C-alpha cells in the first residue's frame, strides 16, 4: 500500500515515541536511537502508567530508560482501578474508556506541551502490519487526529523476526511476561486478553486473580463481560433496566473456563483441561 503522503519534516522537529514496555515499542525506540539517524536530543519517549501493569513491565521501562533512552512516565488523573470505581464498572470491548483515559488523554496533553514548546512534533509508533488485519491497512506516514500531529510508523513492514533481532543486536532483553505466556504487554490482565492468557495468569500469577476478585467484590461489578464465556460458566446474575434477569461470569468463572479445551477443535471436550503450552507466539 502506498503512503497517502510523506511530509517534509523540519530539521528541528521533536520525535515522540510512546513506550509500553512491549516488544514493538521497545524495537522502535531502539531503531530510533541507534539506526534512524535522528539526533538523540530530538527524541522524546514517554510511558503511560495505568497503575495496572505487572512489575516486570515497570522493570522493562526502567531498563530501556537506563540503557537506551530516558523515558518520562505520564500519570493519568485516575489509575485503572480508580477509573473503574469512578465509572462503577470495568471497561469492555464496547466501552473501552480505559485506553482513552489512561493512554490517549495523557499522551495528548504531553504532545500539546511539545507542540507549544517546539512547534513541530512527529508521533512515532512501533505498530506493525503483520499484527492484525486492521493494522495491515495502516500507512507508514499519516496524520494523527488524536494527537494533532504527523504520525510515523517506521516498523510497519517489519516481521517478528526483525523485532527479536534488534533487541538481540543491542543487548536489550524483552519483557519477561512474553516468556510467561503473554502475547501483549500493558494492563495485566487486559480486558481484551485471550483465553490462554487468562489461563497462564491464573497458573503463574494467582495473586493477580486474587486482586481482581477483591476489586469485583469492592465495586459490585464483574471484570469481564457476559459474552466472555459460555453461559454455563456464569455464576453471577442481576436485573437490568428492562426488568430482565441477566447472568455474567465473575473472575473465578472465567478462570474455570480458561482451563477447558475447545469443543470444535482438537480432541478435548469443552469441559476437559487443555494442556498448557507456550503461548508467546514467537516460535510459530
């Protein structure tokens, strides 16, 4: 796909890199610092702390900040759980107020500051087309409506092998969560995480399940939406505004479901335990 445009970038532009602690944002930071040819003083890196990351993600940000390029931590007005308490519900795929409040808004404020101070800002992202169908439609150069500046995706054509290679080249290990079965790094867990990731967290990080269980009780709301699991895994119920009784799964229901196989695939019945294997995706 051809770029819609490739803009002329002023020599004094600031390049803002949003870093999550994940493999792709780490790769783009390494590329910007070591291989882009852009002077380091024109590279500005930030990390949005949602208050719902794993300690290993914070450690990864510290490693990158110390050994690659300084990273400034941005704090949203409310952290993940404070935001959920304020909304009286957890976010969902239909109401993803988490991304907007915890990442987009703090980054917008920071980029506005950069625009006021330096006039010309380019928002750099480590997004790769190989990650999803939607990302395959993205251009290398674009305009960010959210950030009101030019958007650049220099790794858009990279494969996972390229991401692994640049980390190895400059001696920067990736977030240990990938080795533990996470496919993406960010909120831990994300409300969009996959079944096998939930299973992995339940087995390897049971304290995280305990935290969510306590928050469910505190807020009177379930972490995952009703459509997350089959109805036979719903132990919760309530009456909606229409006077209808609806059921939903609590986190323990979701964990129980995550330990089952797939009725339509393989030899495992839906309620039988499925073997736990590496789900990082790096070996596929």
